[in-house]
């Protein structure tokens, strides 16, 4: 049976990812069979998890996943593992205003799956006050159990001891004290962390993090805090397969696709056939649907614009078979993409909109889409939940039929709903799961 632990913090930027990677690398070095998962919508952190654990990392989202799908993904995340480390998004209790257990907060997972919490506290600029924060977190929500505290960004032995003495009054064990160390920070760019595959020396970073965890964390005590996880037999699908053989764009420009979606398609009997637009490959003719995921097409816009085989092959494919683009894939389906330097690159033109990164504006949040026509993502009227996260702006909305009615996580109507023309559809929306 797999045992689990939720690694959470008080806020974004508190050190959850660094601590999760450090613990994973150190425990893997010990021979523990590990897997990791991420609370909430995120493509970047799970790739780092996979590098640290040696196994795929999945996402668990209590708002975007129906309960049966959430149980299915947890069961898949536990497969083959002695220990599952779940990294929280934002702060432990941060989520939408809504019904308990379905807010998208990591605390929902803690309650539903009886996951004990290792609370990462960034103690830079404070000492005894950290105990007051820990006290509030430990009593804030029934059903959430703080099993221990791990101090982060500790300035000195004296600093560590002051915090530890204050924590002793709460009967909360301090299970580690990670020092400030600029050498182990993860590089960032406009969508957050640089992707794992692009890190200049990821094995070296993980080795440094493992060394830090071995020196500054009580690994045996942390393992003792884990609890047995339920592995329900549910086998829900996130999305119905858009075809029997699905051509999936997969390279440095198209890398953001949720593993649980692909696993569901394969479980339903579909075959995933990857191809690379950056290598000027067209979707294979033997497939009956094409999926263009999100990623970083703006960093490769010139290469994509010059990829004639890809562009012509995609147009040929779309003449008779469904093509769908999410976020970056949606941008590539448009007429043009303006890069950060203001240079416009011609895209495939299968839809009529155009996008730009010259004047960046962040768009971030949960989304629910009600589909307005049959297509690769589902039947007309289906409700699909997911999220948006991009810095692109729409410089030409195009003249295509609207793809979906979109609302945010609070049910507020949003103005843009993507586009659809014939067999082609797309939007900035990343799908996580269809709602019953």
C-alpha cells in the first residue's frame, strides 16, 4: 500500500517545489520507490517531479475534476510507489469560494484522502512569530492534520533554534531546517519555471538538493509522518477520446498536455501517435484526430512559420478530420503570431484570429467551458473544466464561430470563447476534465 504526504506552505513562493524536489531526490537516493503529484493545474512542476522521482507526476484538482476522476488519478499516481509526495499549489487553504471539498485547494485533498501535511515555513525575516503562523494553520480547518513543520530559508543555527523553541510549545515537530542557498533556486521565465528539459544541469541541481535534505532534514521522521492512502477502483475518463488514433504534437513548442488525459484516452482503447511540428512533420495520415497542446510556440514562431510540410499536412488533415488546439496550439491555428520582439510570423490560418506577445498581459484562472458544437473536445452542450495561463493578447479576434461559452471559477461570463470552423476548433482553455 502506498503512503502519502502533502507538502504545503503558507503562500506561493514559500519553497514548496524546492523542498519537494530535495526530499524526493534524497529519498530516491535511499532506494525508496517514490512518485509525486501536484495539487491544481500545473505543467511545469510535475516535469521536475518526474526528474527527481524517476516516475511520471500527475495533477490532482478538486475543482476541475469530478470526484470519480479525482479518485482515479490518485490511484494512478500511487501505482508502483511506496510513497507519494503531493505538492500543494499556492498556500494550503487557497482555492475558490465554493462548496467544501471542491474549491481546488490542497486542503481539499488532505481531507478527502487523509493526507498528513508537512508545512513548509519560510522563516526569513522572522523567528518566534513562525510558531503563531503554524498554530493558525494547524487549527484552521477540521480534518486537516499538520504532521510537522519544515523551516525554510533559515539564516543561522541561532535562528533555527529560536524558531524550534517556539514550535515546541505547540507540540509540532520541526522535521528540518533548510538554509538559505541561492545556488539551488530554480530559474524562471514568463510562465513560471523554465521547463525541466531546458534546465542546464538538472541532475546536478537534484544532487545538491538531495545533499541539503540529507544534512538538514530528518528523513526518517518525515517518512514516519506519511499515512496509508486509499486506492479506489474508479476508472473515470477525463475526456472522451477524439478518435481511435490521435496525432499528438509533441516537441519543445507543444509540451503542455496532462498525463491523466492521455492515460484516459489509452484506457478507452485509443492510440497516441506523436509527431513534431518543429521537425516539420505533418500529423500522420493514419490518424483520425489531431491534438495541438499548449507550450511555447512564441519561442519557435519562426521555425513553425517555415515548416511547410507541417502546415500543408495539417490543412490536408483538417479537411476531413477534427483538429483541436489548446492555448499555444490555438495560437498556431490562427493566421499569425507576433513574437516578443514585435515580429509577425504566419501561422497555419485554419482559424482566423491572430495573437501577440509584443504587449504581454497575464491571463490566469480556472475556466468552465460549455461546448457550442460537436468536436474533438466533446459533444455540444458538454461542460468541461480546466484553466487558462498565458501572456498572449488577441490582436484580431477573427470571424469564426464561437467554440464555447466560458465562465471563470466563480461562474462569471468571460468574453472570449475560442473559435471553430468546420473540423477545426481551439481556445486558450486547457481542459482537465468533463463534468457529469
